[in-house]
């Protein structure tokens, strides 16, 4: 399986790549911002499958114009892209972007626009029976007061994936919307009010299985978050407004 990981240095992406390397014969093209983390991931993957990393390329995915060329280069290097994992993004709290237009633009571009550009380009190059897995969040199902903008970008991304799924299906491509709950990553390190936190390896294994099996189209990970969010969405507005900030 030829795998393109965009945002490969994110904790969930790293765990997913390692799980895939253990589960199926794989070749990887890695794109991430942090050069040191890319090199560490490359060594970890090649300890599992020697020579499996075709390239590990440092890139700033905030540069939207560069994304199509990055994906074209990955496609040329791999020959075919059987699966693409999009796992980059950022978490900014309400106070950080409420009055800062620069940070407001940042969270929209990093959590929504960049991923949309990636998916659109992948649909131009990925072949039949290919898979595009995009990490969104359960936060897109219901917003916390402290992370309203983050939740809004994740909700928008999930709705986009829902809408583009028909176009992808016509081309024989499966789109998977990955919605993790709380995961112990650097991004969530200082977030208050977390509960039922899991390790990235748990989420990575779930994503790996979904990619290999090509289902489900919406993956809550761990599984119990589907039921948690189902209950939260049924809460009356008066109670939801009093949820922990």
C-alpha cells in the first residue's frame, strides 16, 4: 500500500503510520513541518519495514499555493497513492482569536482551507479504490464555549467531506471522516476539562484498520465517542450553555 501522510508529524498521524507499517506492506511519503520529527518517524517506520519511506519532506502547509505541487510530487514518487491521511491542524482557544484577526484567519486556514485544498488535489491524482482519511474531531459535533472557533472549523470540514463524498464515490475513492475524542497529544496538553483521554496509539490503530478495511465513512475513535456525542447533541440548549468552559 502506497501511503501519503500530510501533517505526518502530528501525534495521531505518526501513530497511524506506525500502525499501518505493522499491519500491511507499505511505502510512505511523509509531509510535515518539523524536520527533526520527520527524521524520527522515518527511522521508526524503517525499523518496522526497512526502506519503506520513499521521502520525508518538510513543508509549511499554511502555504496553500504549494499544496498541489507537494501532492503531485508525492504521486510521482510513489507511482500511485493508495491511501492519503490528512492530519494537520491547530487548536486555538476563544481568547486567542476573539479579537485577533490574524489568529482567526490562521485557525480557519489551518483547520479547514488547507485540508480542502489537499482533498481537492488528491481527487485529481488518486486512483480507483483509493482512500482519503481526514482527521476532524468530535468537537465538530458539539462546541465547547472555550473552543467555539476550533469546533466550527471541524464542523465545516466534516460537512465538506460529507458533500464531496459523492464526487469521490463516482471516481471509486472512499473518503473517511475521522472524529477522535480527547487524545493525549501536545496540542491538548494544557486543555482543561478533558475526560476519557486516550493515547495516540489507540486512535492510530483505529484509523489504520479503517483505511485497510475501507470503512466506516465516519469513524469515531475510540468507538464510545459516537454514543457520547449522540447524548450531548440531545442536551437542551439551556443545559448546553452551562457546560464546562
